[in-house]
């Protein structure tokens, strides 16, 4: 028996080694790329058609591992593979990957922290070591997902040659009872040597050799351009390039530029594998007005782990100028001069020839967790144009040589978020552990923006109970995925002759608003007396106040500990100061004395729409009232999309942002997250941006692609329509798993013909059947998976007005007042007739029409007042 057993072991070893050898093309050549779906027998294909293979053949042993399928699928996942299956390690486990000993590799690890049968990923803390290099230590995918509001996490590493034919990747769970390690997907991609040496910032004429270093990708940006998916990366390297907008600091965004489609790029300095054509085809510049550009910088900032050295690669490609010293600029990194007299043409000899510059900088603990990049015209060099250009940016963490580690701490929750999680946990679950587990399963499966909902679950179930020390959650870490952050600018602005610190408000915006001193605000609120608090939001508290003797106002004061600060403050002022419409909020003024950020709006007598649907309010809205409110909100949103100078995408449409005045007129509020849509000159139909929004209302296509369109607002409004009809919140974790998300469950019932069972009991039997049918069909179309199939707000408004006409005349032929007709549900309406019908409520310019001043006055609203979620 011993001889037979020995023979079997030898045979098994031969078979395993054969598997490795089969991945070698020839002696000395690089093995094929490995793209592995962990725990999924037979593998599968992702949305781009890439084949993912089963991982079992590369495991040293499958003992003490579990192949598990995720219990729920977040709507943001682009495909089942590799996310819906995981390899779970209940003890230390190792993969052996065949590699070429002289080659570099991209190693990518995918983590989807969803519930798995018998495994709660909020209790998962583990380390990952590759070829002796510590990649992750005490890592929590659940906490990382929470910090990034993402459904899944991907970590990318660029590994130096190992001098070995095998790359060993080991997963080891923490020593705490119940902890485990898991992974959903692994990529091992051969790569060329992309790095050589980098100039050390702050040390003259010194450089750092990074050609043999191990790196972690922190940020990879297509500056001034759109998101570039892995399938569109050069040389099959599968990198993702993100929009740089979320990282821009302050109000100076410069001008995104793009070369003509028929122009080409000459890769004469290096291989195309460094960066794809799309990176060099777009750029961010300042403009040619030297009187303006000479006085400011373009600045980006990034969150980093301290006590590491970072490599920053800047990509340049001059698209217009052909002579030296036409455009010369300075490069600053963390307030140190990295380069003077930067001149792309002087480096390359001409236009449309790409080049990159590498810089290295060490971030000590006392320097803080922010890394800055600033570019400014080099006035001392007296170029022809005071301008700068940047096409792409990559930021890498360099491994610590002493500890041979790239591992940083898990993110640390802000005090504000922790308080919110504590309140949520205490209110919803008390000490019922079983309920917590059920909620963690239900809310992820039901939420349209499930990754956002998952953030709360990960925090209160796992974070507080399992906070770690020594590589745990004591510090902040950043990710290579875009992470939106708004921080207070250090610059000053002077408005109306007063000096204020912290924001950059344009003179036009300031001229259209009233400036309040802090003393006036304190008097209006009785020194911010809590008795006057009428709501609390992500921005801070909202107070009821009185100004000018008897004028009621709502005063929104920023919470200094909130991470929703200066950017939302500026956006709200810039947007609302230029918009005038009966169904949009009107901003009275603002205050920014002594570091305060305060907004003043007209007081809204009836508060939010939500509190009149299911918040226990004594006033029950009739169906006709609800239709009129929906029509009013749709008119306001339609104006944002079509009536203003540029398309404005609200990005946070929900029932708490629809407010009601004393006559029950609906007003759309809270423009802190709004984006100005693409200008026609760019010929684009979307804005690439990091995902922001609210639980249950988030457009799944926007979440997947990070490309915002006006149809994202349409999706959110579809949730609002079902919320109005059913009088239940967008997310209700107390319901069975399949019913948690209103959007998902309402669509299910609509398609099954059982929507009538969901209707608000106060409305049953009181809605005209044809009106109900048209209303439900409109809401259903708004929730189409793909934006291209959703109606415009013009079409939504047409249908809602049809519903109102039908409700008022159930026995007659109901048509909108304009007389516009439709041949069928999907036929486009005559928008000229539509605009004519609503000319009394639409203001097509950026300034109010004198004739409409009565409608466009200040009978509007404050924003975000009652317990907003998911901001």
C-alpha cells in the first residue's frame, strides 16, 4: 500500500507540473496571461468577452478551501464573472503561477465582499504575500468597499522579476476566531519593463532607480478625457484609466481639450504599451488669456499612506504648439519644485509626440496623508502663452525595502459616518444578531445602489467590533479607484468688498446673491439655538430663522466634521444664483465669515415630499395632489436638462429633495452634487465622473460605467414615481430580501401584473384605471436598465400631464393642454409645442424674464432638510 500511495503522489506531482509547463510557450519565453475566476468550475466570460479559467489547477492544495457563490448580485456588477464566485480560505492557502523569471507582471486581485453561505465577509481580515512581498496586511475588503462606495475592490500590483519560474501567492487569514480570506478573481499579466529611474523631488540632481522595484497602483488618470476600460488599454495590459475631475482641487478646472479625430500620435520616444492613444489625444489646459492664467495653478490632490515613497508619472503630448517656449510651465509636487521650464516641444521636438516624466517623493508621517500636484505657467521664462498642459497621470506606491511590503492600513471612518452607523445599528437592530445577518443579505440584494448600502452593513457589523491595530484601521489608505474628496481650499476670495476664507465664488454668482454677515445669521437663528433646528443633512444642520423683521428663511450651516464641504457649498451657490424657475429652489444668500459656510433659502411651509408619504404625517396627499407634485418636480428637472444655458444633471433626485411650499407647489432642491453636462462643442453625451448619489435611487448604468447622463436623473425620478404611488421608502430593510428595493420589487410586480397590491392603501380604488396604467408604465420606462431606453423628461412630463387630465376627466378624452399628440407610447412628442405650453414656467436663459418675475421669485425652498441618506 505504501508503494501504491507513493506512486500516486509522484503521478499527481507530474500532472501538476505538466499544467505549469503547458503555460510556457517555449524555454525562456513569457507564459500566457492567466485570468482566473476563483471557485467557479468551468470559468466563464466577462462582459468584454474575456475568458476566465477555473483556478483550482494552480492551488497547492484545495483542502481547507471552500468554493462559494455570492448570495446576492449587486446591480453595479458588469457581469457574473469573476464576482459571483469566490475561493474562501479557512486556513493558509497558496497559488503557484508559472512565470518567466526575467519578466515583470501585473498582478490584480478582485474582491466582492458580498454575503456567502456560512461566511460573513465583514468578519474577513487577511494578508496576501506574493513572492515574499507583502501586498496586503490585515486587509478588510468590506471596509475598503465602504470607504470607496464600491460593490467590489480591485488591487493592482506591478511586480519586478522574481528570478524564479513560479510566483507563489499566499492568502492567510488573521488569527482572530472566525476570520477567513477570500478572493474572487486573479489576473497575472506579463508586462514590459515600464519604469527606469525617477527624479527625486526636493533633492537636486538625484534620482531613484525604480526599474527593479515592486509597485502598487494608486491612481491612473486620463486627464481631461473619459474613462478608458481595460479592454481598450494598449498592448493588452488591461489597465483602467479614470477621469481626473474628482481629484482637482479648488474651483479652477482649466479646459479639457481633444485633438481632431483624424490626427495621429507618433510613438517615437517609447512603446505604445506605456499608455494608449486615448490618453495622449485628450488633455487639460488653462487657456490662452495670460492675464488670467498667470495668476493661478491647476492642482490635483490624492490621499496616500504615509512612510512610503511614491512614483508619479506625468504624461504629456503637445497638441497645438510646434515651437519651443510657446508654452512653458512649472511642476510642483507637495509644494516642492519638481521641474521648472517644462516645455513639451523642447523635449520632443514637435507636436503630437508623447513623452512622460517620472518623479519620486517620500511622504513621512508628519507630512500628512495628502499628495499634491500643481502646474502653473512659468512667467520667468516669458513663454509666448502663459499656459500648461497635462494628458495623463499615474501614481504608484513603491514597496518598503526594509519590510518588503506594500501594505497600508484599512481606511478609518470619519466621526460623522461612525455616528450615523451607530444610530442606524441601534435604531434598526438593537442586539438582534440574527436580524443583522438577515439585513446584510437583504439590503445588498435589493439596493439599486447596493454598494452604497453595503457600506453601512460593513461598518456596523464588522468595523467597530473588529478594529485592528498594527496595519489595521488606524490610518487612512487610498485606492487606485477614484475616490471623491472635497476639501477646504486654502485660497481666499473677496466678494462684495468683504474677505472670506475657504471658497472661490465667482463674481457673477456673488452678485446674484445677498451676502449675510455671521452676526445677521446668529440673530436670525437665535445664536444657532437647537430649538430652531428643522433638519439635519450630510452638509450639516438646517435652522428655521427670521430676517428683515418678519421674513421666514431656512438656514443651512456646514458641519465642520462633514466631508461634504466647500465643493458642495460652491456648487450650490454657483448653480442656484443663475437659475430661476417656479419649480426650482431660490437661494437668497450665503455667509462665509470666520470659516463658516452657510446658505440661506426661503422657508418651505410643508417640508419634504417624503414626510407626506410615509413619515406618519397627519396630512394624507390625494392622488391628484401627488400627480401635481410629480408634474411640478418634472418641470423643474426638465428645465435643468433643456432650458438652462447648459445641460445640468441634478445627480441626487429623491423625495427628500422635492420640497413643498405653503400652496403645495413642488420645488426641486439640493444642487450640491449637480454637474454641468457636456457642452455641444465636445460632441459628448455624458460626463465621466465618480459615482455620487443616494441609496435606492442610483442609476445602475451610471454606477457601472461612471458615466453620468441626464438619463441618470430620469432613473432616480422613476423611483420617486413608484415611491409616490406606493407610499414606501426606496429601501426598506425590514421587508423580505426580494422586496427591500422599491425599484426592483415594483418592476417585478408591474411585469407580473400585481402592482395594485403595492399601492398606498389610502389610494386603492380612488385612481382611474387608465391613469394608473399610464403612470405605472411611465415609471417602469424610467427604470430601464440602459439610459438609451429611458424617456426624456419632456416625455415623462407629457405622460404625467396625460395622467392628470385623465384623473380630472375620467370619462372624457384626456389630452395634454398643449394639444400635442402621440401616435404611440414610444413615439417622440413635438417638443416645440411642449415648450410653448410651458413657457409660463420655463425660463430659457440664465437670468429671469421680467414678465415671469412673479413665478420666478423667492417662493422656493431650502435643500436636504430631513434625515437624508446615502450622501
